[in-house]
């Protein structure tokens, strides 16, 4: 399968999920969108956030829903790494697979930047999710992980929602 075909399917999937399915459900759709986008499924939340803000939805409600969904998704990533290490080792794919490359990249970033990588993980699509999974695999202290991850997710959400809110 060529890279162009993969990119075309990826873009088509994003358009379908971001514009139609989640938008029909409003705030609940935004919650599901942010939850899924925080769990290694690269769905853009900005499109739906923009649509809801244009539609007159409360900016604070939109921000709160985005934060809660992405925090739950980040915690799921941690627990996938924490408890799923045995599961991943059973179904481990070859070293040449994309998932293996992303996971190694997440480990390298976590090793290099430590807790700072967890703070900025919400800004890095896909690889950021693998950073959070790697934190679970390394069994990093959960309370510190949670505090840093939540602060990073809140920081990103505030910037995105306020930025989009000022435009729309």
C-alpha cells in the first residue's frame, strides 16, 4: 500500500469523523472526539470546536468538555502502558512496523525530556499518545504524571479554545 493511499484514507477518515458524526451530537460529540483523539486515534478536535463556537456554544463549556475528554484519554494511555505491557509483548509486531517506530520515538522523547515530555505530549499528534503510554510502561509515579499531564492538557485547551473563540 502506497503512502499516498494511506494519507488519502487518513484524510478522508478525519473529514468524516470530525465533520459529520461528532458534530451531530454537539457537546457529547466533542467529548467523544477529544477522548478518542487523546488515545492514539488522530482525530482533530479543532474542527468540531470551531463548529460549536460558531454555532454559539458556551466557550467555557467547550473548554471544560475538551479538557475532561483529553484527560480521560491521557489516563487511558497511561493505564494501557501500565497494565498492557504484557499484552503488548504477546502481540508484538515486527520492529519495522509503524507502531513500533512510534512507540520507540515516544520512549526516546520520554527518556530525553522526562516530565516535560508528558506536559507537551498533548501537542504532539500520535507520538504524544505513545509518550503517555511509555510513561505507564515505565510505571512513572501516577500522581505526578496526572498533575503534569492535566496541566499540559489544560494549557493546550485554553490556548486552542481562546484562540478559536477570539476568531469566531
